[in-house]
C-alpha cells in the first residue's frame, strides 16, 4: 500500500544534520554557578557556565537556561581565550537589520521563548576551538511579588549534564527583618535534601545548594542529562500597621506597603462564567469544582451574584444576595448544573455583571467583578474596541474587573487590556489537571480586601510609579518608587490615605524611619524604580492609542535602553568572535511564542493542535459530509491551529500563519494529537484517521477523516533539502509508528517507539538511551517518553504516547523555521468559519461556501490527560480547500 504523506510545517523542525556524537563526549560543563542576591525584594541573579571543548576539532557549544517570565535580562557576555564578548541592548527597530541577517542565514539568533507557566528559555551558542574553553554569564533582574503572604524566588536548574562544580548561592537582605524562610521545589526533596543548607539571622538569610554529581543523576527530576527542576525560596518579612518599609539611596526611594492586623472588608462579588461550547469536557468540570469551592469560602457578610453565559445570559438570581447557608446551597446546586453550549457573548455578560454591582451599593464594602472565559467574543458585540469602551463606561472606575483566560484559545491581550482599563489584572489559567486549583488560588488572592481607595502621597518626590490603588488585599503588597526632589531627604514626607470598612484612615507615623543605604547600593534603588516604571509603562501602553500611546511607548523604550533591560521593546545583540553569526534575542509578551523564524517583531500567537484519529469500523456521518467518522485515532496541532490530520491536497500551506500555545509544561510551541472514539461497527471496514483543524474565534474546531494507514508528508523545507515524513500505524489506537527526518539524500534520522536510528551514507547507528545526539546543527535528545529535536531556528518534540497498551508517536511543534518557503500541514492558518444554519442540518460558511457538518468528538493526545474535544466533522477537501492526495507519498 502506498503511504500518503501530509506536509507538516514542523515549525522549523530540523535544518541541517551531520554526524552524531553524544553531548558528553563533545564538551564538558565543568562549572555551573547560580548566584542570586535579593535586597528589599529585588533579586539580581547571575548564571555562570564554564564549558570545555574536549574534542580534537572545533565544536559548537550551547548555553541554554530558563529564567522567570517576570524578569528582565540585563546583561549577557561570553569569555573566550581571554577576550570578552558583551551583549548590547538596542531598540528593536535598530536591531532589525542584524536580526534579518541572522534569520536569512538560518541561525537560531539568541532565542528567548515562553516555557510552561512561569519561565522563559534563553538559548545561544558559539564555536569553540579544540581543547579550548568558554564562559557564559547571564544576568537577570526581577521585583519579587507578594502573593498570599509570601514572596517566591524561583531558580531553575537544567545544566544539560551532571556538573562537578555545581552551586546555587542565594543571599537575602531585608531591612524589615525576615519573618520566615523555606526552601521548596522539585530539587529540594528526597535525594537532594542534604545538598541544601539554610541559615537565617534576623534581617539576612543564606541558602546554599551544592548537589554532588551522583545526586544530580538520581533525584526525582534527574537523569543522565543531569538536573531539570526548580529550587523555590519562599519567605516573608516582618509586618505591622505602620507606614511600611521605605528605603532610599542616591536620590531614589522604594516604598513597600503591606499593613497587617486590619479588619476585613465585606465583599460584593459577581462571578461571570463562560459556558460556551468550547468549555466542553474537563474545563467545564474543573470550573464547577472551583466555583463550588469558592462559594464555600464566602463569608456570611459577603454578598454575591452568579451569571453564566454563552450566546445568552443565565442568572442564578438577578440581584446580589447575602452569602448565607440557604443561598450558598442554592448557588452550588446551580453551579453543578452548568453545561457547555452555544457561542460566546462576552460584552453582554460583563455589562450585566457590572449592572448587578452598580445596582447593589453597600457602604463599608468592596465590589469585585470576576470573568472566566476560554475564548474570544463570537456573538453579540464582537468588536473588541467597542467591548472595551462599553465595559469601561459602565464600570466607571467604581470597582475592579479581573479576567481569567482559560487555556490558549483566548485572546489574552484583549482580556489584559480590559482588566487594566478597569483597575484589575488578567491571569491565564492553564489547561491542566490542577486548573481548578489555579482558579481557587486566584480567588484566594482577592478574597480578603483590607483597604479601598488607597492613595500614596509623597511630598518632596517626583517621577512616581503608580500611586492610586482601588483595593489592597490581605497577603499582597503595594510597591511605589520614585525620585526624591533634589535628594532632599529632610523634606521627603510619605503618607498613605485609604478607607478601612467605612472609615478613612491615614498612615503617616512620625516615628517611621526612611532607611538610607550605603554607597554599595546606590544604583540598587534606582534600578528598582526603573524596573517598576518600565513594567507599568508597558501596561499603560497596552491601554492607550494614538499619540499618547506612542509617547508612553517611547518613554518605556528610553528607560529600557538606559538600564539595559531586554523588554518587548528592545533586543539584545549578542556579539561573537569574528567570522561567527551575531545573535539577536527578544523578550516575548504573555501569550506570544517568540521565535527567530518569524518576521521581525511579529508575534507568533497561539499554538494550535493537530489531531488525527485512526481506527477500523464505519459509522456514517449524517448530512452530506463525505467520509465516515473514524473509530479511533490521533492527529496533531500546528502552530497555526488545530490542523485536522493530514492536510488536504491543493492547499498552499505557505499562505498559512503559525499559532502556538503553551499547554503548561508541554513546551513553547507544540504539535498535539487527538483521538476520536465513536462506536466500532464492522471490523472489516477501512481504517480511518481523524484530524482536527483549530480555529481562532469559533467555539469548536473542525475535524475530518483520512482513509488508510498512509504515510504523510509532515514538512518540506526546499531551501535546505529537508523533509519530515510520518507513517501512520494500522491499529485502532492510532498514531505514527515511524517518523523520518531527511536532511540530504543519503542522510536521515528515523524515530520509532523503540529508539532513534541515524543513517549517514553507509553508516548506521542506533540509540536507545538518553544521550544528547548532535548531528551537524541538529540536536536530538530522548527523555523518557519524548524525543526533543532542535535545529537552528526550529524545534520539535516527538511524544511517545500509549493507548490500550500500545505505544505510538506523535510530533509536537515548538518553534517554526524562519524560511517562508517551508510548506506542510503545520503551516496552515487556523480555520475561520461562520455558522449560517442550524436546522435541519448544521452548515458553516467557509471561504464563501456553505458546507454541511455534523458534531463529533476527538481526544487530544498532545496533553497527558488526553481531554475530549468537540468538533465539526466535514470532508477533508472542504476543510483544507485542496485534494488530500497532494500530501501522499509512496515512501516515507
């Protein structure tokens, strides 16, 4: 049987392959130090990696670390043969030419990309001569944020191999005094516990983490490649009801305000819950669980309301009521009955929630509006700017709006702007087994208001960061920084005015001291001010338009350049020895997956999953949809959207853009599988695989079936003579049994569930362990149930999945190549459709054609928990706008 091959733009999967050598034989990381210093909650962390090339030939040495998303990189340098090469921060537009040159050469260009929930990944490399050494040094800075009564300093350790001289040194100095300090994280348990030393003396604390080479191999998150995990330092400082902790130096000050022992303020809270069709499955189940838990936590003097919405609005009660036992039991019954259906009318839902709060003024209380949604507005008012305007007009600065975006099908920037315009914040809820805990965790942060209408006043100061706050919550902290006019500390007078319950309170103790630091910290307070100012200017820029927006952006850029912060407005140009390519790194925004492969300065968007389903049996689809639904199988997402299984022939995939979400721990851009499990009928029926085509604004993805255990053309890279093909298996559990990466006519890598085989001419080598394989500029690493593949500006992971005791492969894209000539399934844009008819048969308008569809389901194998997705089933040709045969090949 011929094997069909679907071109999958494996977002720049592999770009060049040479000979294979395990990493440990190529170069040796003989020293890896992480040194973090925290002064008044501001952390400066330096990662230093020293590497020796033990080979008799020059080798490319990689520096690859992960840092907190909240941090700004401020310095990077390399030391080679006594020569220092420093990174230079430039405006992104100024770095554009060097960036374009780097991309045109196909190089990786000093990549920074989002990884998981809290980290960003930084990666660069340099060629080192035989038996020579290189030192990499990266510095990043962050202001630790207080949540639920504690600060957390997260340090990620993944040096890529066990290191003889591995050290983490943390020093904390807090003028207010350290109340407690703990060490948590995956690297703090079991085998690693005795590698940690902690000392705490009044205002200072030290944490040392010095694991041996053996410990680096045997801990819970360790292996032959060394450690891969987090060390989290958790602490808080002493509190009182005074003005708080103020430090000043060299004409600047920073004020940390977090009074304790204040009476809680009763709440008026309205929960607005999205129950549209895209919330189907685990998301709606977890939302019910979280909502019931939150209702249990309401105090009896709280008043609350509950709205669910899709294309309509559903009230539990039309007005706010007291959180007594009877009302709470009734609300929990309502919550248990929430079911998914319909489209998404965010505008109408938020306006109704605001109306309920406006209609319920209560002296001595604090009002809060909380929206949970997983998609974009798809019905009613769908113009985003008009929605922002409507919401801002109705709320009118009377209470904050908090927006929780569930997953990566949501337009996070839309939610973030709407929250910031209304004195709130937006938070992403990651689709994972703990999503209900994420929801309840957020609620706990805003559950206990202590002050309202907080105004921070500083006589004798200017250039202040934000000074007005609608609410102060228990366990949080307000931080303000600024410049002291003419450095006249004698005339500098801080004061805080706020409302506690129904009383006006003033914090201005005459005995409050303003601590003056020594010359060693002269730049420290100034950098805290700069960091906080840039963060707030970037938030403000998101809310504005026209000349005002440009002015704010220019000021944020000016400060970013002055203090050498790598922000979304700047780039760091990483210089290298003569003859080597220059790297240019950028910082992604939340919800954006940065890759050097995209046009300069353009966001990548959300990853979209591909899903294919395979299985035997036939179950005719209703309507005029060609092709029977399959019994079971899988598929994958592309960076552009849920691309249904093998792409259809006739589609020019180069015209499609890439979207890449991050599924909490899966990586930056992932290719995702899904499985469909309808009833199995005749056992002699043909084999089918089902694929999902992700959409941007619509509630449901599209899906279609492909007949036969075919070979699919996953990726074609004509400028590099590279292609990637996959062979689907012929059993009901469905999946790929082989994936082959072709670099040159006589050179390729074959991956199956048993291991990796490299064929280079007549030379064939097999690998089943976890060694890092380097093939030219391509690296391949097998870690337990996944194989990571990286080549220049492309990255992919191949997951080893299991169904009914049988293993199969599924590719997940993490980063797209820069070359625009790359074609294949994964290069498809998300589908765009309009629902034009619902009875007697559902019809969608796609590319100005009315297509009959039926509702079906698929299981997403790109996520460990394999959630079930609803989808609209249609023919492959209708979904992909070209014949599927265009992607079928006779040999993989």
